[in-house]
C-alpha cells in the first residue's frame, strides 16, 4: 500500500497529518481523544503499519457503533 493511500484512509476518519521537523521520515496522525499514529513515509508502507491502521479504524468503527 502506498503512503498517500493510507493517509487518505486516516484523514477520512478525522485524523490530521503532522509533518516531521528535521530529517525524520515519520509522519504522525492525530485526532482529538485518540492515540496518535506514527507511520514512516516510505514506499510501499510495510505491512505492519497497514495492520496497525486497520486496527485503529476497526476501533473507531466499534466506538461509533457503541454510541
């Protein structure tokens, strides 16, 4: 999966991307009330990060369903 595709998924759930300062290649996605998600900006994104975002989104959906 490409970084921009993963970014669009997170942004569609209300996360905002924060660019790194300095030489870091890691971007952090933040949303109020949620833990930040940090993903390296590499192509392609490693499977472990895709799985991590999947878990975050599943938690979001479960939380929305419970309300």
